[in-house]
C-alpha cells in the first residue's frame, strides 16, 4: 500500500471524489495505486496542497511513524473544524461569579493518544535503524554491544515480582525494583541530555541521583551534544 492509498483511507475519502478534485478520471488514480503509471509532479503538488502532507509520502510505502503523522494531521484538521466553545464559571475572592468560554476539542484524547503512539514508534524506528547499522557495518563476529545492552534493559523492565515471596518481601522487591528503574533513568538522562553548569541537576533531592551525577562528572560522561553542535556552527572556539 503506497501512501496515497493510506491517506485516502485515513481521510475517509473516495477515489472518485479525489479524481474530481484533481480534474482527472478515476482510472488514473487506480493506475497510480498499482504503480502502472507514476504520479505526475503537478499532481503530487496538488495532492500535497490538498492534504497538507509532503509530496514524497504519496508515492512510498509508509512506515509506522509516517502513518501516525498522517493521522495526526487528519485529526488536527478535524479539531480545527469541529472545536467549539462552552460556558464555564468561576467565583472570585469576593464571592462574585463570572462566566467565561472555554474551547472544547472533541478529538483531544485521540490526538493525545496518537502523539504518545508517535513517540513510541519513533523510538522503535530509531532503535531498529541503529541495530541494523551495528549488524551490517561492524564485524559480525565482534558481537553486538547495542543489541546486548537493549536486551538487558528489556529484561529489567520485564521482571515481575516472584510469587514465592511473602507480602513483606514483595513490597521490598517492588521498592528495590523502583530504585533500579530510577537509577537507570538518572544515568541515561545524564548521558543524553546536555548539562549547562549545574544545569537541571538539583543536589539533595535523591541520593541515588547525586551518586550517579557525581559518577558521570568524575568520568566525564555528561552529555556534550550542545557544545559539539555549537562548535560545528562556529559559535564557540
């Protein structure tokens, strides 16, 4: 299924109506979908303008990220069209009631869920790309550090409370597991998110956080992405 077919499906359209908008015969669209004929540049531009979607997405096989982006654009347009105002009230300090209008978006929950789906699928897409880069670019027999690391992380997140533990032991196990998860989040945060001086770090809020931050400082592990980017742009010497 190329992008055009998926887009028409998401927008609940028909090929007949689309053909009318493009001033072409419906069989022409079917020829595009079957790849018997390429979509002319002028028609790609018209499609892009009509749906507010990049031209290249109409002719390619879409990945999950692109599919969700198309759905988000569709619901964004529906929200713009169908949102409405309703009256609401508040009482001030003097006990006087005031009326005001608030916008209601009937698709807010759908858009929020799709945004979360987009985050998940983007991470999966990036990881898949990195894993295959590791597989094909490095010596196969030297191992796969990234794959090994991700396998261990997935095992950590997949652990469940052992049924053999009594109630008190299960509570302790859960608390320890929460600390392990928190420690992993702290470590990954400092490895990835650029720090500026003391940055976003607030000492004293969590002992594990303090120790992991100090470890990253000691071994020069804090992210320096921002410094590298500025250097590439000529902002710093």
